[in-house]
C-alpha cells in the first residue's frame, strides 16, 4: 500500500429502498462512479451495504492524496450532485478520512520498506520516499525524489532484476531509524550491462505513524564474483 495515499469512508443512510435504488441508478449512469474512477488521483472505489440495514451504503475510496479527493468533492458540489442527494438521504453522508493501523513492530515495518526499495519495480520503493528525500549517488552528487523518478523512467535505464542480499545493520531510535543493507541488481545504462552488488544506507523518519525514507546513499557497485563486505 501507498503510505502517502488518502483513504476515505462515506456512509449514506437512505430514506427508503426507492431512494437507495435512485442513488444506485445514478452511480451506474453517465455522471456516476465512472466519473469518480476517471477523476485524477482516484485509485480505487468500492461499495458495500450493511446486512442489518440494507438502506445504508458504505463507499470506500482510496486516493493518491487528500488534495485529489478534495478537488473531486468540490466538483460534485459545483455540479449540484449533493443537492440531489439531499432528496434521498435521511441526513448528510458521513465522510471520514481513514488512517492505516499497522500491528507489526517498527523493525518489521522498516525491513518491509527495505524489501520494497530493492524491488525491480522502482515504484514500490518510491512510495516510501519522503517528498523531501535526498539520495546520494556514488559520485557524491545528490538526487531528490523527482530526480530519482526521472532517472528510473529514463530510456537510458532498464532494470532487469534487483533483490535484497542482506540487511547488515538496522537500528530504531524513537521516530528515527537507520539501515545498512546490500542488494544485487542487474540493469542496463545507455545500453551497457551492469551486474552490481552494492551497499546502501537509508535513514527513515516516522511521521504520523508512517515510516518514510528521508535520506539514502549508494556505494560503488562490485561484481557478484567479488567478496561481499563483512559487517560482523
């Protein structure tokens, strides 16, 4: 799951079955959920009804960020859709932002993030990068989050595989954590094949219960036939 995403629950209590049916027909029509799913930032939308009260519907939504959802709600207000809804519901919908509850330990969460950072699909790792994250390349030159995405989507870069070899050091201190780990990646850069084993260091910060990478660093790669650095 994208830790930067915005999840919302909307509960609708309809006056009667006829009102609920009108709402469902609206959702299935041209101005309904097709518009919602096509709205920028909408990742997922699902609808449920309660067994105890079939005239109560719950719409569960996942958005890339709060701003995308707010712009969508604004559009619905401007189009008069909420005014039409007033005719069908007993009261205004209960719209509540939801927060993820994670029951794993901080160390387990950080390990999971590092596994994603080592995935061949750069988007899995990027979801854990803070918007102000800085990555230091072997040359010493810094790269921000936007620069990282531009590099990974460039036609110059083609990642064939990438995997975590080992977590060498991991320590959590309050809302901060640092990790040193080794990964093995195969990729092409401007047509040149690379088969690299490299050591990385990441610094993470926990904000509002979510761990995010705020800084990263990569060593110069070595061949898989070379001896791996020892951290004992």
